[in-house]
C-alpha cells in the first residue's frame, strides 16, 4: 500500500511538472510549488537504490520523463525573466531525476538528451546564472547512461552537439565537474565497436580530441588525475581496435604529427599488462607494419654515404618506439606467435646486421677522443632492443634457434656480448639471448665452439651462460660448466 502511495505521489508531481513545462503558462507560485515537490523526489532518488527501483516500477513514470525531455525548450518557454529562470530550474530538476534513475534502468535514449541539450543551448545564454549548473547535469546524465548502455550510431550526434560548438567545448575543458563525466561518457560510448569503427573511419573528431587532451596531460605521472586516466582508457580501446591500423595509414609517416601519435602509442601500449589476444593482434598489425617501413628507411639511410642527419633522427625515434612496443609485448605468447607467423626474425636480423656494421661501437676511450666520433652515424639503443625481441622469439623455440644460425644471426648476437655506450645493457641482453640460442641445440653449440676456436667469441660471455670450450681428439667442443645452474640468467 505504501508503494502504491509512493507511485501516486511521484507520478502526480511529475505530471504536474509536465503541465507547467509543456502546456500551461503558470504563475510564479505554481513554479515554486512544483520545484519544492520535485526537489524532494530528486533528493530521495539520489540517496536510495530501493527508492529508485520502487518509483521506476511504475511504468508510466519513465514515459512522462521522456516526453518532457523531448518537448522542453521547444515551445511555451516563458520570456519574462523570473519565470524563465524558474523554468530552467524546473527543467534542471527533471534532468537530475533522469540522471539518478538511469543508473537503475535505461529508459531514455541518448538522442533525447542530446537534442534537449541543443535546444537548451539555443534558448539559454551562457551568462545565465543557471546555465553552467544545468549543463553539468546534462553531461552527468549522459555519463550515467553510458555506464549501462552501449547505444550505437550516435557518433555524428555527439560531434554535432559538442565538438562543433567551440564555446561549449571550452566550458567543458575548464570545469572538472563537466570534463570528467564527459570523458567517462566518451570512454563508454567507444566501448561499442560500431561507434569506435565510425570514429576511425568516418569522423575522427573524438579521436583527435583524445590525442590532443592526452598531449596536454602528464601521462608519465604515476598519480594520474581522474580525467587523464579516463582518456588513457579511451585511447587503450582505440589503439587495440582492428581499424586503428587503417587510420594510422592516413597520416604521413614522415610528418611530425605521425611521430607525435607514435609517442603516445608507445606510452599506452607499454602501460598496460593485461591485453587480450584480440587486442594484441590488432595492435601488432600496425606496430609490425610500421616497423617494416621504418626498418627499411633505417637501412637505406645507414647504408648511404650521403644522408640527412635530421631524417635519420626522425626515423630513429619512430623505430625505437616500434621496437620498444614489440619488446614490451614480447612477454605475451600471442605476440611470439604473430611474429613467427610473419617471419619477423628475418627482418630483425637484417636490421641488426646493418646497424652493427654501419654504426661504430662507442666506448669510454672513444668518447674521450671527440674527433673519432665526428661525422659518425648516431643510432643508439636499436641493437639492444632488437636483441631483446630476438631473445623473446628464440626462447623455447628450436625453429627460431635454427633460423638464427642459418641466417648468420647467431654470430651477430655473439658480436654484441660487449659493452657499447650506444646501447646500455646490450651486453647483458646479448648474453641472455646467447643462452637461449644454445639451450638444447647441439648445432648451435658446435657453431659457437668453432667460432671460439677462431678467437671470434668473447670467452667471458660464454662463461656467463655456463659454457666453456674444450678440445677433445683434435675437435673443438662447447661443454656446459659444472656450475652452470648457479650461473643461469
């Protein structure tokens, strides 16, 4: 009985508000009376899930709210200043009620809120005392709705309502009460694959907004604010979509814009530890495609006698980003399977060889002699990252072990088991890679033994991975040392 009384009370109030907003031209007392009654309902609905569920059980209530949202700010809007303000406040109360109720039950479509917001913007001056307060509620309502629905095909409406209104976007950007729920709204909307597809193929306004906002944020800071965190979650979803690769191809890879986007890609790719296989495949598609492009560019420049140092620097920056992404994702089995399927080992060895032969190793002694480095090509950290990626591929793979020997990659890795200030930690990474290359592979072990006999291998590096060279009956053998287990890396 009490529930029935509750339904009647709420329904009577909301119907009365509908009459005031849509049909009649009430006096000030009518506005105030409805404001007070609606205020009590809004307050109760913000505090109790049970209350929200009870009043939503009355199926007539959502229909009345939707009708108000669809028709308000169109006709019968009072022109007299006091009544106009009361009209806005009453409409704000309806929005607050809708905002509170949609977290329990989805009863209104985004298009109704977006259309109502456009009408509100046309009728109410930005200088009005209740403009910003009401705008906050519109965006909060959209954010709440987006948490429980994945409505599709609304990208065009969002762009039209928000992004084509520079004044509105400026207000949002400067108010945390709006920009945080707005970011949550966009994040949730793009969880729908169709909406994300539209953003990447038809209108990339939302994507470019996300990139621009992330550029302004300190995304390297571990203590990110809520707004930046939401933007990062949005961008994680974007770069892991199968269509992102096509969007990237629309940007000139030699442009500053491309490098800017790639730097952001690097941060996002390497900041998440739980990519699923679908996401990994989508990301590896654009990472590996671009790696092939910049690998070829790098080899071409490094092998040229005449080159532009600025071009080499630009190519180097992008190549480092792509290798870092491959290295970070190498911990996933899906990444190794992808790279094996596309014979990545061949390109990795080819690039490693060109860099190794074209860029002089830098030591403390050579740094002291500045004249020795003048005019030399600078291409740091690349070899170290390549060897790290190769190590991921070699580990536990007899097939890759064999390819490394057949493609003469084994001796390349061995040649880098030494300190090189161009590539910090390259010796350590190369030694790990050598260990994986020799594990349970007699042909690779014999190959290294033959190299050692010719004094082309650093004996200390072999000792670090638990091997030593011995000669038996005139033949060179590579044997495991007794304390190998103690030296495992």
